[in-house]
């Protein structure tokens, strides 16, 4: 092997001496989620002291990850870590609402324990909410690594910069893509294969809202694609399967394709009460 190639590789390693590995980051996510939800845990606790000790270990994990990945002074790392862990009660409460939304929204779910243990939607939403909490604290790198870990496990791609309200339900989930500047209200349900994306991928639009807004109580069925930062789906609307939508629709709309058995053409149907 050529020496100049080895020199190039060695320099790359020297330039990133303390980069946390994907395994370390996913380990932090799994340990924290296991503390918050016993059904997701690999260990059980008999006393409050035992639980607190493990929580302190996970807190130290985050502190080390931030120290090694963020170009920030130590006191700011401490402040970020403290702010994140102080917000855990609210984060868990929000995730419990998501679990309930998935349980209530799926007739196949036998109980909420099953949702936490087996539903990919829970893993994806938990990763998103943890990542979003770090993203709001101006943490770079780690939030995306956490959601990409969930993406690899579930096939659900949620950018940590997206804004998602309470009682969020993902059913099945595989192939869902939710872009960085997406806004999703409360009590929204999304099925597999849904894309909430941008109309273009121009780098100049990096700081512009380029993904859609989904208002409260909207259901989006499998395979629907909704694009554009100016696109708003009004509250209490239903977006049917395989719909391609690049314009806003008012509240209480029903959008779907209806195929003609004679011509095999498709028309967009919009109905309001």
C-alpha cells in the first residue's frame, strides 16, 4: 500500500482523535431509553439509589460525548448536560402520550407495553425527542447520529430539527421521511412510506423553511408525499395513500386519488363538509 495513502489516512485519524463512535452514541440512547421505560431496559432496579446511580452513569456518558464532540468550554458542556437531564420528566411525559397515541390508534396493539417493546414507531419517536432536546440546546452532530441510529433500526428517518407536537402516532412506519424544517401539530397519525420533504435540494435554501406544515388531527396514509415549505395541511384533514401534494389544503379536507376503471386515469378529489 502506498505511503502517501497511509499518510492521508493517518492525518484523518489525527484530525478526529476524540470523535465518539456510532456505537457509543447508540449506547447512550439505549441506556437512557431503558431508564425512562422499563420495557425497553436490559436491567431492573430494586432501589432508588440503584436507579440514581445508573442515571448518573448515563449523565456522565453524555458529558463525555459532548466533551469529545463539541468545541465548547467545560462550563457550557456542564450547562447543556444539566439542562438536558432536568428536562427528562417532561420528555418522558411527552413520550408516554406518544405511546398512548400509538396504542389507541392501532387495533392490533394489545397493550402499551407491546408498543414500547416491539413498535418501530416508538424507537423512532423516542430517538427523535431525545435528539430534538439536544438540538434545541445547540448541540451539533450527536442529535443527527441518534436519529440516524433509529433510522437504521426502523427505516424511519426523522430529522432532529423537525418540530413535532404531542400524541404523535406512527403506524408501521417503514420508509417515513420527515425533513428538517417540518412542523407537525398534535394528534397527527402517519403511515408507512410517507414523505414530508422539500421541493428542491438547493444548498442556498439551507436556512429557509422548505418542508411542509401539518396541523393538528391530521391523518396521512401510506405512500403520500407532501412537499414544500409553503405547503400547509389544515387541521382535521385526511391525506389518502399515494397522494402527491405540493399546495396547501384547508382544514377538514379529504385528499385522495380515485382511479377510473375505464380510463385508468387518476383525479385528485378534495372534499369539505
